[in-house]
C-alpha cells in the first residue's frame, strides 16, 4: 500500500515514551499521525446525545519505520492546557480523584501489514505499531498468504502497543481483517491452496481472481441469493474460491479440509478457540442471511453440497453479531502470544472496511458547516480507501442497487442495512501507474533528496507546474479509466480493462505528475459513478467520510470533494479502522451498552474539506469523458467479438 505519511506538512512532534510518565500523558488528546493505515471508511450516525467539542490536535509526529512502535505525547504546557477539558468528560470523580482508565486493543490485518493500536474509552489512540506480512503471487491473479505468518505479526504488534501498560486496565480486544479465505484441516493445521503443495501458503487473498470460471457458472444460476450481492457475485467472494479448491485441489486440500474461515474469523478463533463466525463476514462474503441463515439450495446448485451435508460445520453454523463476546475470552496460550492477560474479552470480528465504518460513523458533525448536520446517518457515505476502496452506505430499509453489494442487514451497524460499493484497485493502481513510468527513478531520487515521500513530491510538483490554473485542469486532454483489475461497482464486470487516452511521447517528470493526477481523478470519478448508482436506487447521500491510507493524501481528498461535489470529512484519529476494531473490544468488554453508544463516544471529526464549486463545470466534463471511455471499451469488445 502507498505510504502517504509524508504528505502532511505539520512540524514534527518528537515521539516520547517513558513508562513512568505514560500514566499522565495517556489522558491527552494525543493525535495520531496519518501514516500507516491502508484503506478504510467513514460514515456518520446522527445521534441525539451531545458530544464534547473536539480539541485541536497537537502537531503530528514524523512517520515511524515499518515494524516500529509509536507513542505520542505533548509538551508539558500543552499537557496542562489539554488535560483539564479532558477530565471533564466523565474521567474525574466528584472528590477530584480520577477513575482508572480503560483501554482496548484493536488489531487490523490489511493487505500488506498488520497494525495494532491501544485506544482509550474516548477513542484516543495512544500507541500504534505495524509489522509487514508475506504475500505470494505464484502466477497471475493468484495471491496467497500464510495464516501462521499473519498471526505471528498480530502477536508482534500487540506486544508492542501494550508495553508499560497495566494489563489489568486492558478490557477488550477486537480484530478486523481483509476478507481472505483461510483453509485448515480437521486438526486446525494449514492446508495448501496452491498447486505447489506449500501448506504455509494456506490463505487465498481477497484480491485473488483465480476463480473466474467458477464465478461465471455461479452467476449463470441466477439464484435468488445473488440479489443480495448486486445481482452478480464477485470473483473476490468466497463461494467461487471454494469451488475452485474443490475442482483443482481435491486431494491435497479439499478432501482434507476441516475449516474454511474468513480471515477475521480465523483471528478471533485463534484468540479464543471459539469457531463461531461473525455475522459481518458470513453475510457479506458467504451468502448467509441474517434473517434466514444458509440457503441449502444455493450450495447444492453451485456444486458445493458438501457443506449442506455436514450442517455447515466447515464454514460456520454458529453466528454472532460483531462486538459480541466470544467464549471465555482470551485463552492462556493466545494471551502468552499476544502479551495480554488470559480472559480478556475478545469480540466477534469485522471485515476491515466495515471496522473503518464503525470507527467513524458515530462522529458528531455539529459546528462544521456540513449539510449532513441534523440529517440521518443514511445521508453519509463512508469511503475506506487504500489498496482498494470500499463505499459503505446504510439505510433503514433494504435498498437493492445493481452492481453494488448488499443490502446486508446489521453487517456493520446493528439495525441498519448496508450497501457496499467498491473499486478493486485504487492505491495499488496509483503505485502501478507511477512506478511503471520512465521518470520514476528521477522521482525517487528527487523525493529522497527532499526527505519526502514520492507522493508528497508529486503533489508539490503539480503545484509548481499548474501556473495560474487550478491543479486539476492539468488533465484537460488526459483521461484514465481505472479498472485495471476489473470493475467491482457499479458495473460488476471483472473483464473490464484500464484505459488511458491522451498520451504523448513525453516521458519527463511533468508527464509522470500529470498521469498521477489523472489516475487520482479517475478513482474519484469512479466514486461519483458509484454514488450515482446508489442514489438512483434510493439512497440520498450528501457527505463523504474518508479514512484509510489514501485519505492521508490531500490531493486525493480534494479531488474526491471537487469531483463528487460533496464535502469530505476526515476523522480526528486517522487510524479509523483500528478505532473500529477497538470499539469491538469495548463492546465485548461490556463497558458500553451497545455498539451505537461506543461509536458515539469513540469517533470524532478531524478535518473537513469542501469542494471548489467554481471548478464544477470542468469536472462535469471530465465525468462525461469518463463514462464515454467505458462505453467505447464495450464497443471495441463488440467489434472484436463480431463474427
């Protein structure tokens, strides 16, 4: 995933850490640097309870090295000025003595790394750590990982964020992860998901597209469950991957398999020994219905009747809502691995994007001049943006949007239906376009010389070459269609390809910067395409809530505001996904009466970016070209397929 940390220009605040001093510093409104979270989302719940006014964040610290621990503190004078208002929020007792602080650990498994955070009961992120995880691509469109490697990384980062903390104050643990498929045998040992027979590689990643034939056959059935995935099942969901394993690895994997887990559920099992699945995972990726359960006829129709015969024991026949407490909490073995105490509450998990939604959806927007103030939560769209992007909209009643996943009941916010649009590659596409350009070595050298990330350098270079015009106007004759890995929403067509029109013979740094800009704009135009599809079906959206790695890039954020014509809200805690995971742990601990209460108290608005309305006409024209690109691509396909 792209590292956007260096795009923030605030003066650095040196991270400090002394175990004895942390007890005082932990109560601060410490502000987490926008640096290591890769993807995620934001939507807001218009709750009636009052929210304390957010304090201004202190300056942001420099980005940590990969695998490092970061804790934030502030200067003593800032501490004194910040601490008093914080103690008014129910932290101080009547006699002036402080209640013991309560902490929660959130663990987030992304595409390329595992992150963990220590979060307090008001949603302040106090410590953060990340650690890379292995990925394999043995052949094109085959993407694999190791569940043992992922769990080991979870242990590394969790131990780091709880260093120096009284473990008795850690009340709950929550996990989120990508919706990758983990395969274990009947004794819970890894099984190979590859022709090489390498059992270390026992995870088919979410972005794996090996099961194209299988998903096409599933979609040809036109089974009624497909109406809950936008009418067309994605190759990134679990049913086609399971069918691929049955048809291609029968002896080495399928016949030996005892358990198929979504990665978030694997993590909660590893922590507790409980095989119960999260409603979020099963509803969103496995065709489970929150109201009706499994549909036997679907599995029989697609050739996976094996699951029906064993009462779904291999894929989950005990289902719990996200945030529910699992079993007896953390097992002694898992506690040793993670550096925590046995018995700590562990929550039923969430998919990573959904955790991002949970981390931001309860934010109070009063005083920010937003049209969504006073409107229901359904007017807000969370966009979790990193390696890929997810667009999460909720509704009180089910809304069926062609090409958009859902509606899923209670998959993210209890009592609400969820629609999930998405773009299969966003951060990964930007990396691909930039790193594949002839001027990339020059860009690397110049960015390094300035101690900037390549994207911070590109943003400043665009400002340099734009002259008197708005920066977005540099792409007046360069246009990109971004579906280099197929279209997830709203066309739901994995055969679509990327397109670029307007290329010249130029290969200099200016050309690279403008191509980068056009790619960012194409992703934002894709978001507008998804929003229009959702609104045509019945959603009413007025505000975007962005989080994740790409939300740390100011150009990316501004382009989304300008192109959609909607304000963009950024979270005070940039690691919104980790806050969402911590909210799960808080709910499991019993410290909050409901998920909604935890969201209301643990998510807060940081910055609001408004669209530049004077540029609207230009982006309307860009959008017209954007739609023409895919129209032309389909015409080209028809011509070439014409006998």
